[in-house]
C-alpha cells in the first residue's frame, strides 16, 4: 500500500491510497464545517442533493440510469457529526476499467460526473432544483420520524440530547420544524458557504495512481474564492454539576437504559481501553456479569465517545433496571479498586492489535482510518497507533475509571408496566 | 478425500473445494494482498427444521420453536470455559447467527488465524449442555426475544410470513417465543445437535489471508469422522394460496413501514431454484431500481421515499419476492406494483432495462471480490443452497428476458400477494 497526502488548495488535503489488491476505485470528499453554522439542516440535505443529479444529468432517474450503465457505479452523500463539527461526505465508487465488458472508460466518465456534482450542481437562479429538493426534503423528514422505529438508537439519541445540552452538538439533532424551514435557496447558500469556508479532505483509493483525480479537484477548487476556517474537531464535554435523569414511557416490550459518564482525563488511549475492559467485548466485565452471570439482558455494552465520554447501554425488563444499574456501577467500582487482571489487559491489547492489523482490507476502512486520524490531529500508521495503546498502564486505566462521573441517565420504560 | 479447484468463468476467481474424509465440505479462497481472514463453520439447520428423523429413527421428532437458535447460544459454552475467552487470547472476533435454514459460527481476524480455526473447529464439535446452563440461557434469550418484538422491521416480516404461509415453519420466529424456549432442555439439545451437527450436513468456508495446506492440516487433525446419518427433514404440505392478503399492526413507530410480498412456487432441484432466484431478482429490480418508471412516479408523487427496495427471500419450501419501504400510502404502492407487472405482461420486458440490470449485477459481483467476509459468506451461502461456489455468478449471464417475462407472468400475480403494514400507534 502506498499512502500520500498533499495540500491542493487552501485547507484542502488530497490523500491517495494505492493498493493493487482492489478492483474498484473510490473517492470520498469530506467537507468539515461548524455545527452552529446556521445551516445544519441544509447540510443534511446537501449531501443528498449533490449526489442525485448535477448540471448535466438533471434528474434522479437519469443519474441512476447512468450509474447502471457504468456497472453499478455509485455516488452517494452522507452527513454526520464528528466531535464538534458536521461532516458532509460525498462518495463515489466504480469498478476498474479493466472489468468493462465493452471497453468503456468508466473512470473518465465517473470523474466527469463527480466534477459536475460538486462544482456544477443542478441549480438555477441561486437555488437547487425544486423537484429534487422536494424528494430530499421528504427523505430528511422521514429520516427524522423513523428514528423512533429503532428503539435502541432512539434511546441513545435521547440520552445524547441531554448529555450535550448547551453544546454545539445539540444542533446536530435536527427537528422536523428545522427540516420544514429549508428551501432550495437556503440549501444553495449552505452549498456556497461550504465550498468557501469548510476544511476539505479528499481520499482516493484505487489499485493504481491517476494524477487526473487530484488535478480535477485542484483546478475545481482554484476557481472558488476560499476563505477557509480551521475547526477544533474534538474537545471535552463539560461535566454536569448534578447528574441528570430522564425517563420516557412508550408501549414497548423491553426497557432501555442508557448511561453517559464523563471524565476530566485527556488520556484518550486509557479511556478507550477502559471502555473495552468494561463493556467492549464478549469477555468484558459487563458482558460476563450483567448478561452471563445475572442473566439480566441480551446486551449490556460500553463504548468510548470521543473525547471524554463513555456510553453504556442495555435492554432489560423494567423490574431489572435497578439490578442492572447496580451491577454496572459495581463493575466500574471493581476497576477503580484495581481489579483488572493481566488476562483482561492482554485481551484488550490483542483485540486492538487484531483490529488494527486489518485496516485497509476494504477501501472504506482506509478512508475511515485516515480521516479518523486527521480528525484526531494525529496522522500516524496503525502500527504507531497500536504502540500508544501498548504504553497505557493499568494504573492509568484505574485513574481514568476514578475520574468518571455520571452525567446523564436515560430510561425508556414500558408504558403499561409503569402505570 | 477429494479436492478440486473451481474457477468462475465470469470473474476468473478460483476457490478450492475439498470433500473431507470426515464428511465435511471445505471451501478455501486464498486472497492475495488481504490481511484479514473470515471463516464460517455452518450447518444446514435453522428455525424451519422443526420436524426430522435420521435413518436410526422410526418416528419423526418435532421440536419446540426456536431450538436451533438456542443451540447456537449454548455451543459457546465449553465444559471448562467460554469460547469467547479462547478468542480473547488471540484477539479474534467470534460470533454466530441462526437464520431460517442455517446456523453459522464465525470468526474474523487479522492475526493467528490457525489458532482461531482450531478454536472454531473444536468448540462446534464439543457440545456441553446442562440443566443449569440451559436455564441461565432462557433469561438471556428471553430478553433477545423481547428486543426483537420491539423491532418493527422484524414484526413486519413475520406478520407477512404468517399471512402468506399456512403451514410452512418459515412463518415462526427464529428465536421462538418465551413459552416455546421454556420447553427446551439439555436432552432435546443433544438430540438436535447429534442430528444436524453431523459433518455430512456441514461446511467450512474460509477466505482471505490463508494457506490451503495449513487449513487442511488443521481440518485433518481436528475433524471427527462422521457416518452419514440419513437425515430427513420434512415440511407440512403448503397450499399455493396465501392465508390473507393484508395484515396490519399498530406499534410505536415514527413512520409507517410496509412489505409487499409475492408468494412463489419453489423448485425441488437446487440449481433450478438458484436460477429462479436470479430471475426473480432481475424481475423485482426491473420495477424497483431508482431509474424505473414506477420508482420515479412514486417518489415524485411523495408516495415512497428512497428506502423503497426489493429482495428475494427463498429457501427450502419457501420463495417470496418482497418490495419494502416507508410509505403513508402502502395500498397505493401495492396497486402501482401490480399495474407495473401487468404492463410488463402486456408489453413484454423492456430490453434496454433488462440489459442495464444485468450490467448492475455484473458490477456488483465484481465488487464483492473486494471483500473477504463477503467472499467467505457467499461460498457458505451456496453450500447451504446446494449449488457450486460460483454457480450464481456464472449463471446470471445466461438468463434471458424471456425467463424474466415468464416468471413475472406466472408467479407475480396479485392474488398471491400479501401486504404487511406497521402503522403508527394512535393513528
């Protein structure tokens, strides 16, 4: 594998990852912007608007036909929250020219389409196309409504809303009213704002070099007046003076418990290892005790949310919530008291080692790895990253556990039982 | 033991197939340049296999719903330790799943694959069931059942299957019910284990950064030879008709979701069934792809959103073409789909659409070769379906628009359709 990153414009990075085992070419353009730009709902729609048509291929249907002719090539958009920023990703992927059955130049066609989607979108009079806009707006509203369909995700979202109240992340929870206020004109303004101000990271993963790709972006962005900003992607979330508890009732069969704990530690490696020991694997303390020993649940797990937050979740019967809660804190106490065996430390190191050794087995993994490292402000190899975990001591994990403070607890309770 | 190299005429990719002396079918795909390994050790045993006998049995045994899934959970407990503890020593990610027609034990790793393969082959061949560990699992699986009962997509599917199938056990939930799993005990688990976990009914599929000789040496060492037990699974007779055409349930959801299923005939011959699966996939894609007239019309009229999609769901004794998505007007979707098929029956399949969909399938198959897990899963899938590892890849190019036309005309008729809807509670 050959990785290189070059700067092709004002705050614009272009990373090339060449790995000859792949039979596809993948492009990922990531626009990083602030969460309080006033355009968060517009940006949610923008990722879809940019990928469903462009200045030459005007309709969604025509765009899809074109992708089919190019052997299931794909272009897609996605918007998500990374730390304290909003990231709008435009992706494209296609099979290499050597697999074309009729000698088509798939790569050339795709680069032209990508270029037009980003630099020459389907707009008129400073507004996006209204027909496509309506489709995207309905999808966004339906997406917001459908969060309730997945009770686990819904519970996590509700817990995060409380945990990050008053912080920029709060803006990432888009409400129906926000989506309804968006117009084709406001999406266009968001598009202009994004091109002008965002930090941009582009990734190209393919089996062989193609300088035409970086040149296309270099030229495209050189025609835009940039006034880019540098964003702090991660910073610690303030710990509440008094933990907040939220209970919501719905007619469900299984209750959900979400706990968010915050730390004042800056040691992200120790936090990460702590979360894995506590509830990140099927041999973790929560799995072995809350599930296996007490049979209270099907899942009880923990994960690290950068920068200083861990999230614990479980699905349990209402009458067992307190028992599960007590056992979770009992296990945290065990860690605080130094009850971490050498086997547990080794298991975490081995799991991390194994996982990092597989980085790069798919194009998406490569992009995720390098973008994640970029956001963390530390572009290092998986091997260097692994070394950092190896240097974490048991004592630092214990100290981190001691620094954890309950911040938010959220309970989704079976309505009939609670009445 | 017999060994053959099987090569796809379409992609040029090869795998090794070994019929091991133990009775196990082994599929190995060495993938140069990849770091990871993905392995599945699977049996043709899933939730539909509720009635069976071997050549040693006079009578058929009928077992409680959900027992194959229960057995999968229990195999992770050895007499001396849990299997996850063994994987923790290597860093691998171990898992398993049970579906309608299979149970598969999986590991993925980037290091120590030989150790992980040893763990996998060893624990699946070493059941340990006791009264205590069965009772403990009932609480855990009870919670898993409650969790899936809150999953509207899951309910949508099983409501549709219940409205479609009168007798076939595809209509029962994979995990069973809290009541049915209460009937499960250690003896029953051993009975199912000895019947279905016979190596003649199983396969190992492994792909990625592996060496064929190393894999086979470990198999030689650890696989315990099995006599073919003459396994016979039976299913009750199933009429062509559906139970009812519409089924609706109200749940606390944010959007109304639907599945429109067409009950189709199944083929007894596995290759015919596999070819029919491909034909059905093309038939459903003709109207569900994002460029189709139907899709364009429904999305522009705000009747569907971009979640609209289709799939084919088939196995031993069941075959369903499904259209699904979010819509506040699912009956309109049903009507529009039926009209679209009726148009095709009248006017024939559009050759240009057909040609493009074949390009899509070809491109997707090429892409799959980029992914170790997908390659290994695909080989296992084809074993379970009793077809060669590249049968589907190599067969799709032979499918004609006439095959697709005939399928639509004979199978996708409105009287065989079931519309399952989950509506918002309170509407």
